[in-house]
C-alpha cells in the first residue's frame, strides 16, 4: 500500500506577483482554505498519511498552517466558538519539510529528487504539485482512483482529456496500444497532437524513478524536468500506466486559473466556507 506523497511547493510564484511576495503560492486561498489543503485532503482521503513537502528556504506559512495554535484554540474556547476548533485542528498525518535551495538546479525534477531518502527501497510514492489540484464535486478522491488503477510496483500518471485546440497549452501524452505512456509532446499544434490527453503533473512513481530525477539532463527550456525522468524510465522498458482523470483539474499557479478555481469551488453563490 502506498502511504507517502511528495509535494513540491518551493516555487517563488512569479506568475502571481506581487501577492506572492508575502504569501507563499501554495497558501493562496481557494474559498476559506489554502490551495495546498485541497491537495492534502485528497491524499488523506486516499489513505496517504505521510506527506513530504519540499519547501523554499524562506517558507514558514505552510508549516504554521498545519501546526496546532494553542493561543487560537484558547481564544475560540473563551468566546464559545468550540465549533470552530475542528477547522484549525492538526491533520492526522506525518509531515516532513525538506528545504530546496533558492539557487542551483531549477525544474520539477529537483524537489522530487530531494525527497528520495524518505522512501524505503522498493517503495513508491504519489507525486503531486503544490499549486494545482483535482476537484470532485462529490468529494471523492482522485488520488485514491490513481492508486487503485496502478499495478503493484509500477508507475502511473494522471491524464486530463482536454478539448480541441486546448491541447496546444499542455504536454500531450503519446500512448502505446495498451494505453501506457511512451513520451510527451510539448504544446503541439492541435492538428499534430498525438492525443487529447494532457499531462497534469500527478504521478505514482517508484523510488528508482524518483532517485533518477537527480540525474536528468537539462532540457531545452533550461530546466531539469520530472517528465524526462519518467520518459527515460519508459524508454528503458518500464511501464507507466496512463490513468484518465475523473475530476476537474484546477490550476492555482496563475491569476486566471486561481480565479477560475475559486469560481468552481465556491460556485457563483459566493459561499466558500467549508
């Protein structure tokens, strides 16, 4: 059973400046909860209860959010607001915070490699980005579905089917006849797209693949890419199952996506409390 998740949250959030100068990107609100909590709650609902956050050197807000606040608890009790205590209680999970240096290698493979030592040999982990999440209106867990669809000891990735021209904004997934991952074609022209399934950065990966993130070569974009580690594994004969997403992928890493995520989660009524 897979019980660990690696969640990179170390980015500066430059697409969300100036607000991310003082608020960590993963802590931006979706309704009355930080974005990262939607990722965390999806993990908890799937039985994943050891969370490895890879944070920036100046990060403090994330750890503070999940830590008990005794003064706040005392205040709520003194004001007869005991019904609010459950909203601020620590979650039932083991948390690790790994610091990613601000300078040095850059790219999605870097924080994943930093978390490798938290896995035992032969162990696998869920890998989820900290600035987007899957939304299911029925409260079901996308992580649970991904885990259920992943054969023991193998890898998988979640894929979102996107309409028509939208595929040109994503990495389109090339699959073999068995529906397994072959490679990713970045931002293809719609007429040249190998599929309409987009990579949305959510995986189940073995420790072997996670460790290999430290060895990927720099990409043409000047980054060290997690997708290159996955592609290298597939080219070497490893099986990476492509699992179609059921829920809606919401991206809080840019202004338009963040606003859209709030509209979806809160609805047009403006009621966002949970």
